[in-house]
């Protein structure tokens, strides 16, 4: 997970990692970066040349940390769609655990 705050850190990061990867994969980290969401997405956009892949599970409870920003998988898909072109998206529901949602998104950089 890349969260850079100071201009010096960001400059060094950009020189080292800018567009270094064809695909950047993000799995189960959304709830850890909510407070620095804009910084995270800016850094992510700089890291990839082409694609991002996101796999994120949502709690079965309606009220959870981050539900005010991403109440469900569709909200995350819409958010990603504002920054990237979604190539593929699939929402699974786990009926054994209260219809908990799991989303997979493959998106292309604009």
C-alpha cells in the first residue's frame, strides 16, 4: 500500500515507480486507506501503465467503518468508474454469510 504525504516523498516515489507496472492489484485493503483515499488513488494512477484489478469484500452488516463512503459494492464500482474505464466487473453474494458482497473489478487507465 502506497500512501505518500510529503512533497519530497512523492517526488522520490514518482521518479521510482511512475508507470512501472502493467497491472496493479488491490485486494482487501479499502478499509485501511479510507482516510487517505484521494492520495491512494493518485498514487495508484501513477503506478500503473494500463490496468488495475480490485477485489474487495463488504461486511454483511449495513453499518460498518466506511459505509458512509462505500455502502456496497456498486458504490465502489461507480467510484472506480469515475477514474478508470471499467473493463469487467462482477459482484458475488455469499449466502452463507448474510449475503456479504465481494466485488472484482478490472479497469483500464484513461
